[in-house]
């Protein structure tokens, strides 16, 4: 849904569930069926490319399944509920402390890669 340029400039944008949240909700609600990306996009009123990106990321987290052109929610409900609980906890923490400031994070991050990123083993002595 388009917003006025004044709302865009002021940052007064509509808030609602993210596309991944909408996808998970839709697939969970219809967990006895599988859908194409286009069918999911049409059902939740979002762009098919945006839905495709969300589906790929959800698949990487084992929250959805993919076979051919079809997508379905994971049958592992405990994994799904754990992801939901983590999401809710993260939202609450962000509300309490304002979230992570990327510039501040970058300014305090070490300049050298972690040993695991260099292919080295950490000394455990």
C-alpha cells in the first residue's frame, strides 16, 4: 500500500507484521497444504519477489519446506515455536534498549577477524 511522501519523509510509516511474519502465519494457518510463491504473495498482498526472498531465508532457518514450486510450513512445531519465542524476546529487548546501533557496533568491533573466521583453532589452555 502506498504512503504519502510526507509520511515517508517524516518516518510516520504504517507498522505491521513483516513479510516473513505474514508468510509463516499464512503457512501455519494452512499447514495441511503447500502453495506456490505467487499464491502466498497473492494471499498476503505482498510482492512475489519479496515473498520469494522471505521464503528463502525462512528455508535457511528450517522454518519452511520447499519442493518444486511449492512451499509449506515446517512439520517441526517445536522449532517453529522456538523461533517465534526468540523473535518476541528480541522485539521486547529492542523496545527496551532501542536496538543495536550499527555505527556504534562497528566502532567497537575488533579490527581483526575472529580466529574461527581465519580458519584457526582457538587455544583452550
